C-alpha cells in the first residue's frame, strides 16, 4: 500500500485515496461512510489505504462554510443516465469530505436552466455554489451569479474566469473512428445523440466532428445515411443499430457515442443472431461499469473524477474568491476488448 500524499506535499485528499485504491472517489466515500453497494473486501481495502495515507475529511470544512448555507448545487440535463449520475457521485463524495450538503437539480431544456440561473429565482438564498454539467452559462449570467455570491464551476463547457473540467469530445470521436479504421473497416455506422435536443447538447456534435475528421484523414467518405439517433439510451441504441442492420449494405462496424447506446446495439445484434466482434465491430464511449462485463471496447473517460475535480475547484473558490480558475483536461483512453476484432473483409 502506498503512502503518497497529494502532489503539493500537503494532506491526503479523497482523490488520492481513490487513486491508490484504484476505485472512484464515489466508492471511497461510500466505503468510508459505511454506505451500501460496496463489497466488503473493497471497503476493508479502502479503509486500510486511507489509514496508511493518514486521510481525514477536510478539517477546514467548518471554516469554509462559515456564514454560508453549507449547500452546493449540481445541475444536469439528464438525471437518469449513467454518465450524469456518476459525475454527481464524484461531486457528492468531495462535498461529503468538506462537510457540504449537495443538491441535485435536473433541467429539461435551456429555458428551465436560464430560469434557475436568473436573478428572480434567487438561487443565492438556496446555495453557495453551482456546478453545471454539460450546460453552458453565458458570461452575463456567470457575472450575475458572482454578484449574488454564488460561485460557479462547470463540466464539459467553459465560462471564462471560472473553473472548468473539460473533455475533448472531438478527440473521443476521432479515437473511436481511428481504431475501427485501423482494423480495416471502411463502412462504419454512427449511433449519435438526440434527434431533437432541447439543451443544444454540444457533445454529439463534437464527437461527430472527430469521427468525420478521422474518416476524411483516411480518405473515406462520410455517409449521412449511416448515422442513426440513439438518444443516449439503451432503447435508442437498440433501435439505431437495428436500422443500420436493416440496410441492404449494413456497416461492418459502428461507433456508439455512449456505452449505454452500445449496450442497446449489442441487443440488436443478438436479436439477429449476430455477435459483436465476430460479425460486427462495436465501440462506445465512457467505460460504463457494465462495459467490461460484456467485453465492450470503449473510450474511457474518468467520469466520477470529473465531478470530483469540478467540485474541488468550486470549494477552492468558496474558500477564497482569489483562488485560480482551474481548468482541468480530463484524460481519455482507448480500452480494447472483445467487440472490435479485425473484420472478416474490408468491403
């Protein structure tokens, strides 16, 4: 067991324990608080590592929260999807460490979000800080929040002058396409996001841009008819893959913009007696907890870590308004499993 402290030589943080235990910050939080859904062996291992690192919840929490509501708010566009719930879990773990309550709000469209942020809602009466996940905030609204004493941090978008955790979604799309192209595929389907997007969600657009740029670089044409909407869910992914397979010239491979859509695509393949990896190659994005169970090749992003980093940066600004507006680039990693072997042909 390691005994390394955080990189600046100070006290160990919950992220340091998570890294040493090779689990998420959410798992560390659940394990140390005795919450369910943690294997006993994991709980004991995390507790031993925390003790070896002399980890303790932030002793400055009471000073940090003095004169405040002791509440921070996370705003997400979709409460039910794995990605957003995992970001929330990472953020909540850091809140628990710092002695803050965490309020989660789901918004269905841009108008709902704007009403939440605008002055008549009086958000400052309810919360000290705000984390927006894949929801943009204009500079004017960010300035308004600041005047009212509400600190801002974001995941997936950036507002100048405020902390942000950024994901290179263009690169994610490019990585997925390059992996399939490198295996010899030339006829590749794309399972994208929502047809009608009330949040003007940038992620599908950026991943599509990366996917298309990789095709261009390989001298391959981008075929709009090979793009199907999967609505970032299992059912949508199943329907989208079914539509691709019903073509007279079905693709030999598909890139699903999320692992949940890829799980739906696996169901569609199974319904037709096809096997991912034997008949059609498939790759997703996220590295969902179930991905390794089904052998899904994916672009891994550290989802819980994104929430933890955004919340950590927010708490730093709450402790000192002069704290730097940290911008964190969340890493991406190709994880190759059984759903992407070399194709039988390169039609």
